[in-house]
């Protein structure tokens, strides 16, 4: 099972956001990844963002 760098993961997830706004399917096809991998990476990035936002607002 291949391991991907954090930079690669971030690059793929970034393509899901504006201005690119690729679908999960399109991103997976372009990158040669499974749909499940891209879905997982998106969810992990979303969870990290929620945690970072929570920590920032707690310090308020």
C-alpha cells in the first residue's frame, strides 16, 4: 500500500476547493487515486480544520 506525503494530500484536497472546485471523482481520476482515498483525505482535512478553529476560538 503506497504512502503519500502530506504535501501530496494537501495538493489533492486543495483542488476540491475554489477556484478549482473539482469533484471527488474528477480529482481521484486526475491524480490516479481511488475515490475512497480522496474522500478520506477530504474528511481528515475537514476534521483538522475544525480542530484548529476550535483551539483558536478557545484562546479568544
